C-alpha cells in the first residue's frame, strides 16, 4: 500500500515556503550562492565548533538534545536519520537512546563538519543535503535535525524529503532556535547571540571565521520565518500530530508523525 502524501490542493501555498529567510547579502551575494558559502564556512570552522557550542550552551546541550529526542518518541531499536548532523551532537544522543550505533545514520553537506564528528563505531555518515537526501524511501523510524533548518534552501522540499524517507508511523523532531515573541526577549537574545557569543568564539576558537559564523547564527535567527510557517510546511508535507514544544521561549522542537499506511 502506498504511503499518504501531502495534500496537493494546497500547492499554490508552497510559493511562500522556499528558503526560511531572505538572502543575507552581507555574507553572500544572492540565494544561488548561499549553499556554497555555507559549506565553505562550516568546512573551515569545523574544528572550533564543539568547543564554542559547549561554552555558549554552558554544557547543557547534550541534556537538552537527549530529552527533546525522547519527548518526540525516539526509543530503543528505532532506525534513525540525523539530518544536518554537523559534528554529531544530536547523532550521539540518538545512539545513546537507540542503544545501537548501527541503527543511526548522519547526513550533512559539510565534509569538514562530518570529519570532526567523533561518533561511536558503527554509525554511518553520508554527505548530502536535506533537500535531496541520499537515502532510500521509508527507510527510517525517526528523523532528527538539530539547529540547521535555518540553513536550508526550500522548506517545502525539505519536509517532502523527510516524509519520503520515514517509514509509515515514523517520527520527526526538528530542533531550532526561534526568535522570541516579544521585544524584551528579542533584545536579550540578540545581545547574547550577536554580542556575547562572537566574543566566546574569539576566545575559545582558533579560526577568525568562527566569529563570523556565530554572528551569522543570530542574523539567520532574526530573519527566519515564524514558527507558524514551519508548522504549516510540516502539515502540508503530509505529517500528522504536528506540534511545537518550546523551552525558555526560544528553543523549539517541531515534532510530527508520518501517518501509518
């Protein structure tokens, strides 16, 4: 029996679901150069990434990722695809929960980031993008993405791909940092992300471009489409039980289930 697909009667709405933010032309000239610029800066700064992440998150990252994955339904024995795996921070938590490294596959467009991922033996890694996953159809029970949705080129295409590679009944968990809803929260997060985090990157990292990458992080958060747009894109791809869990007003976990065949 074929799996259900998105409701194509809403196809005209997809015109608003391209990149999650307009081109940030102070970093790259136009949308066509975004992917090349991103891959380059992630490749060149990969060796700094984990140290900066630990410092900026005060060491809380593993705990939060693990809890979010469990809350989204990840359990022992599930086949997992971690998209935008980077240095494997979410991937490692998926291994810890599933109990078997051979069940977990990581995908990322940056060979530099994947090369810095010190993963348990048995985890498979592949080079590829969220928009065109190098994965078989209906091959996974759980798909995760950790803080990389802001970097894709087409939201609708990404969630179509996620729907494709998940088996019927498979679960989705996309973690992202979201701009706060109110002015005071926006100002506080901007001060931290645009002011403090680049200083941390300069102190902890060894590459000057790591400072630029951390500034870029805030700019993508500030420019990103609102959560309702992301939720709508997930629903239009065909997912059910779509929800957004929020921590501290800024940490979003977009969760959903692919309907059973």
